[in-house]
């Protein structure tokens, strides 16, 4: 009864030292987030507002999206609409070809991961350079991100050192983060200056002004867009918000929730194309409009991709991003994966102890854990329910719906205490892997009550306050 | 039907329930001394904010702060230490190698150390490419929080603008904080 | 006031002393209590595992048994939270009831030991027994308030004050590696306080951690907080 996630998590935990480091480091980020959140008396009000503004924007998405597109076009940007990943990739390729782009420099974009843009472009002869340090490391390793904000959080400095030795010809055995970051700075500086086009994601699209807002700490989106004559923005349709007042709410929540900073270093507002260059905005649906009609999971569209739910998730911290089969891990990823394809990603639904911490850190108050609970209820009808869990649940139902059988069972239970260890603790018994079984009491509570061994509380006024 | 029409039609078809925009304007944190708070938070984000003393010469101060700087780019009036007028470069790449960029900020935000810089040079690269960035900011233009800052942007026209909070940084290798990922390795704000 | 007492299945079979303790307390407080003998399970294990359909008849059964009582009490935060949002009736977790309804402000007896409070997920984040560490709200703890009524007790809390212990019902057997790791980490945090007892409002979490402690032969005792509150009765 082990899901794919459970098996991968076991492998992750087998490397005890690394697993503990992962857990500890992400918890540190959660603590930083807590410190920043506690500094603002209005924190919970901000979360409420952020949620309400998103619900409003989503339920008027046609209006805000049209308005955003019209304003952006009036500003001089070209707006494209993509129904799905294929159309998105085709549009991007077309723009790049029109401008004879050989090299594209990108800042981090979960949407382009979702669309598998990089391999698509590379197969068509375009060099794609990721410019976020973490993303660049992973690109050079030909690996995927394991966290949406800290993509290389699963790697040790020595692994990065080795990689840079080979790819960027850094000093042998020098894995000092400062040294390696500086090497990447020099390497990517050259890429920025020689790229033919830049691509960014979008944290927010502001309907009132038609501007795209991109947040980074490194300044890589800004460096990328400062030199080449072409800027392509890849933006999910759910990123549109009404106006600057709404934006002020999200810019206060995003970095505090994501990394425990009061603001991202760069919060850049792209309103008009740079003089002499082109700005294209590709608005991508790829299943989002359908999710609007899914009342149980609509709230996933509020997500501002801060990653706080991953940092707090006790399961994510102890299993790593790669244990999840969808490219976005953790609580939000479990839900987004199921919206993408229950068939492919249902294995992640078990990776949750329903502790509800994610619900409470989420800056836009997505009901993440409730949604995971609801997905579990659907697994059976999707033919994805765990067979053993199903049998156990049916057995429990049988037992508990028959009080006399249950009471008989309570009487017999203590005999289990005397079974030989090999019968209880064997590989088929997942509980016994790291835990002893509870010892059944000689007499159940029910039996004691029946026998009059429990004092039956009576009405009296003995207690005075 | 174009993709645009199809997407918009899909959206309309799927929306089940509408929600109102919350009416309340967010109440943001306020500080008894915005300047002191701005200076403190600037330090916490890896930058520095300093007050120019009464009668102090700004160019002299800049020279003292950046004795090593060779190429200094600025188009600000009254800044004489500049060696490069960024409005005269032909391509933004020509700004590569700039040791120090000196620019003007329009709004400071006490809650997070952000400085609003609407683009007022030829190439926005000036805000990102110099090794060090120095921002001049009128200390009376510090607001409490982002709500107040964005309220002021309503009346401000810009093609590109950025809120900058501290120097460029990354923690992508083992969460070890390193300053100077791609942009400025050091960021100072002089409050005038 | 007449209350119906619900003793969850695993408490019934494994920790009947918790039921005995709550009866002592209710008797001391002079609250007439019924224990319907045909009670079984609230259905939460099946529902959390994804088989709510199997749980619904149990919730109906629960409503039939307990619907008529002014209050229904159970010494399990997790079960109380599950029933609360699904069944009609006035269900309370026991310490919530003592704190908010009876407003107990004195109790006899002493418990001269250092205890570490296990703030369980459903107790904190669904029943609001204490302020969740994620939220910017004034800190409070109904559990601490109640335990403070007992003489001689020294109260502590672990680091990561309300992080999950990894039980999670069938999660514990479907994700055994992560579940056990979470449990070990949680135990270590409790032990680091120097407490001799781990206590809380959820016997299920305690059972999970006790299973690990026994396997690891750790010298720590587990006790439901109701048992501490009834120590002098």
C-alpha cells in the first residue's frame, strides 16, 4: 500500500543527513516567514483581503482580462492568447523566429515549466538560458526544480561546485557559495549581453494599467530585459488583478510568505516596451478556465506561487520535491497535479497527514488541505484508490456498523497482545516498521462501564466556581 | 473563433458565482519615525540608508563613500562626480563595467526599504548593471507602507518602474545568502 | 445539564483509563453523564483515507445515539473536529468543554511532574484549543490554562510548538517512512524539554509517538491531559 511518493520519500530519508538538512533549512524559512508576519498587526486582514480580491478577480476574469489586454495593447505591447501549452509554445516560437532569435535568456517561470517550453524550443534550434541561479544550476544538470521558489534546495554546495568545475571551469574543489555565485554572475552577465530576446513570467498583471509585474531577488529578470530588443512575457490568465490598490496587498504578502523578506529586492513594473524593442504578452489558459467551474478546487487559482505551503509542510520537508510526480510539489502541487491529470498524479494525494498548516500559512487562504481531503474522496471513483485502504475502510465500516460485533471485538482484542512478534512485526505491516503496536487494555471502557466499574457521573452541585 | 474569444467564452461559461471586491481600504502599519524605520529596515535587507547632514556636500560624500569607483554613471543635475552620462550611450551594453550608478528615487517605503524608481534615464540597465548603486531620495518622500506608495503611483506616469529593496541577492546554493547575484553588489540610499 | 459521552474506538480498547478519568471529572463537576452502549467509531479514519461514503452511515449512527443530548463530549480533539462539521448536535472535545462551557477554574490534586504539551493539529487548527503558530493572533492555550489549575505541575512545550507528529490516521501506514520520521522528530522535541510526560488532547497522536518511544526504548511516559486534570479525584 505504498504510493510512488511513499517509496520516493523512503529513498530520500535513507540519506539521513541530507534529509535532516532539508527539513531544517525549509523550517528556517518558515520561521523567517513567521517573524515577518508577526511584525504586521494587519497580517490576517491582509490575507483575508488577498483572498477576497482574488476571488473577485477570478469571478470577473473575462472583464479584467479583456481590460488588461486592451490597456497593454494601448501601452504598445502585443497580446497573444493561448488555449493550451502547445499553442503557447507555438506562439513563442513564432515570435522568436520572426525576430530571428538564436539565444533566449529566461527568468524563472513556473508556467513555462508547465508548458515544457525549454525542450520544445531547444529541439527547434534555439538556445535557452535560464538566468535565475537555481534554475541555471538545474538546467546545467539537466534536472528539474524541486521547489518553486528555491529550485535547487535539494542540492549540496559540493554538487554545485562539481558542476561549475565542469561547466564554468571554476577552481577545483571550491564550493564556497559566494565564489560559485560570483562565477555564475560573470557567466550569466555575458549571456544577458549577448541574448537576442528575454523571457519572463509574470507575478501579477494589473488590469487598470496593463502593466506586468515581475518580482525577483537576483535582478535576473531586469538584467534579461535590459539589453535585447525583445521581451516576451508568459502569463497565466489567473494572474490578473484589478489595480494598484490590489497590487499593494500582494506585494506586502508575497516575499514575507515566500522567504521571510519584507519585499523582494526587485519588484519591476513593465508598462511599455523599451524604446526600439518589442514586448509580447502571451496569456495562457491551459485548463485554468475549466478550473473556474470546479467549485471544490477553484481556489487553487488564487495561488501567487510563494511556496510557503511547501516550507511548512511536514511531509514535503521530509520527502523533497522529487518525491512528488507533478513538477510543482507540496500541498499546492498535489492539488494542481490532480487538476492537470488525476490519472497521472493521483499518487501524490497520499502525501499529506491533513495537519492543515498549509491552509494557515497561505497568504491568499487557499483551502489546500481541505482540497486534498476532497481529492481523496474522488480517488475511488477514478479507479485510483489504494486497494488495501479500501478493504480496511470497508472492514471498519462493517465492524463499526455492528455495535454488538464491535463490542465482541473489544472483548477479544487483548488476545492480540500475546501474538508472537513475528506475526505482528513483519514486512506486510507498515505500522510495525518503526513503531510498536499499542497494547490493548485488559478490559475496554465499554466493558468497565457495563460491569459498573466506572463511577457514573450524577447531577449534583458539588462544584462551585 | 479566435483563441481569445474561445478563452473568454470558456471563462464566462465556467464562472459559477461572483464575488464582490472587498470595499475596505487596507489599513497598513504606520511608524512614529518613518525615517528611522526606513534606515533600520534598509540595513536588514542588506542595504544602507544614510542621512545627508545639513550643509554637507553631496559630491564630497559620494567620493568618500566610493573612493575606488572609476566609472560613475549619472544624469542627475548637481552630481559632478559622474564620469559617464548614461543618456549618451548608444547601447545599454555600454553601461557594462560601470562601477557606480547614481539615480534618483521618488518614494521610499518604511515597512520594507523599497525605493520607487520610475525610469528616468535612457536605458533602464543603469538600475541593474553597475557594481554599486546609489539612490538619492528626498527624506520627506518616505511613506509608511506599500498601500501609501501605490496610492502615490496613481498620479505618476512611467514606462518602466521598479521598487528596489537592498542589493541583488540569492540564496540558491544551500540557502547561504550571497549579495550581488546579477545586479548591484551594494545598494545605498542617501536621504537628502 | 446532561451530557452524552463518546469514547472513540481506540481509546475504548487501548486507553480506557482516559474514559474513567473523564467520568471522575464529570462526577466531580456534578454533570450527569450517559454512555450509550451502542456507540462505535465516528468514521474519521475511513473518511481521511478517502472513503467518506463508508463513514456517512457511522455519522448517522452517531447522530441517532447522541442527537438528544444537550452536550456530547469526547476526549479526542481529532474525532470532535471531524464530527463537529458533519453531524448535528453539540459536540465538544473534553478540554474545550471544561474550559469554555463549565469554565473550570479550580481542581483538586497535584501532578508534581514536568509535562510537555502535544498541541495536536486538529486540536489547534480545527478546534482552536490554542493559537496556531502560523497566525498573527494573540497567543492563548486552553490546555495550558487547564493544566495550570493542577498543583505542582511544570508545563513546557516543544520547539515547533504545533508541528504534526505524523500520525494522520491511515497516513501512518500509507507513508510509513515519513510518518515515523515525523514522529521521531516530534518525540525528540518533546524530550528536549526535559519533560517526563507527554500530554495532550489527542490519544491518537500519543499512541503513535508511544509506539515509536517503545520501539526506541525511550524513557518517557504518555498521559492524556484529562488524566492529569483528574489526578486528585
